[in-house]
C-alpha cells in the first residue's frame, strides 16, 4: 500500500515488471563490455611481453613466417630434433648438451606458433616437414641428417623421411605416434575432449579468458616439461603459453591427430637406414618403417612425457647407435 500525492486515499500500486527482453539486453551489453575489456587487456599484455622479452635464437622466414632455430655444427652428420605437442626446442637441451660435448652437430627449432614464431593456418605434418626442409636449407644445416622425433614430432619426421629420403641417414623415434592408430575410432574418442578443449582455449586467447583460466589451474598444462626448464626459460614459456599463436598451434596439431591427417609410415620406408625406437610397446606398429636387420627397439621403463627430459641418456644412446650404423653403411657404399 502506498499514499499517493494529490490524493486523500490509499491505493495499491503495481510494481513495474522488468521484461525478459530488457534482462537479455543488459546481459548482452555486460558480456560485450567484458569481452572488449578482456580484448584490450590481452593487447596490453601482448605489447608488454613483446617489449620485455626477445628471442635468443636465430630465425629465418619461411613463406613470410618467422621460424627460429639453433644450429651447433661439429660433425659429419646433423642431428635434427622435433618434439611433442606444446613443447619448444628447450625440450632437447640436455640431449644436445651431451651430443655437442662429443662434437656432434645438432639442430633444434620451433614449429609454427611455438616460441617467438609467427602463427598461421593449420599445417599438416607433411606441410610441416616441408617447412622444416626449407628451414634447414636456409639455416645452412649440412646433410645428411639423423632425425630424432618424439610423439607428434615423429609424424613430422616420418613425413620428412618420406619426402626427402636422400637427405636422411637414420632415424630415432621416441614414443612415436602411429598413423595406423590415429585412424581408429578408439584413438579419436580418446583425444576428442582434449581437442575440443584446445579449440575453446584458442578462442579464449582473444580476450584474456585463457589467461584467467590458467591462473585458476583450468587449462591444459605441460607440467613435466615446465618442471625441467630453468627460470629464464620458464619465464619465457609462460609469457606466450596463453597467447593466440601458441594455443592455435596446439589446437591445429591436435586437430591433425583427431582427424588422422598423416600418411607417410609405409612398410620399410627407411630401406636399409638404421631405425632406433624408444617405446614402452615392443610391438610398436611404427617399427614397420624400418628394415628389421637395422632396427633397434629399446623398451622404456620410465612413465611420462616428454621422455627426452625424463630420460635424456636413452635418447643420447639411441642417437649414438644410429650414427654408428650410419657411418658403417656409408663406408660400405
């Protein structure tokens, strides 16, 4: 009940009802405003990080896109490394250090979108292998190459070996991804949630949502990889792990796995070139790419990923084994 002015009576007044349309309008305005704010914060953070941090590595441009690398020359063969999804060339620090002490040439690089590299549209493993070949040529990395790939990197390098057989002297694969397996329904189901989650995180980088989720511990993490980084490397990695180029690269590569996009692992692909497999599966289907007489399978007992930081000595042993066999083959020819 309310006493009305200019009246000597008391009347019941109905309260104004807020329409659903009005509520919806306010919600839209709120979320648009929040998105714009997040977008501006993201731009500011990107600008600050770009001025605060600079790449310590050399780079060249492949089709206009920046790709950074590190080449240490020393021997007759260049050992080329390619790593897991979401890691950078720092994955190979300990392995490279051991090899370089023995005057063995090493080449590490970051795929599109990783590190300070430019991002871009999705690249298939075959296209990434072509990028790597162009990068090696522009960087002046001498042939022949011993290829060392872990997990997703094994797909890039099996495509490389398929395309550029004459440039390859031998291969080391660590927990490789089988092209047969990624075609199966079981594999697709196992990676489905991770793939769609990566799409959401990629979209969230446009307005700081991914960074907020990261602070709350709700984003996909490479905890093992980050644990083995020194402080400077960790600061650098954390500066771009929630940004568009990086999250787009991760999502693109997960899409390649989800859709089974790779077709290079044919029987005896390597011919008589040595193959060394580091795997927890003695019947790993990827062994078919090598000749059984020059294929070595090392059963890894350690669990976790990436194996190159958990057990670098096994990788060094594999590289030395392949180099030894490659040199023997070269002498015979």
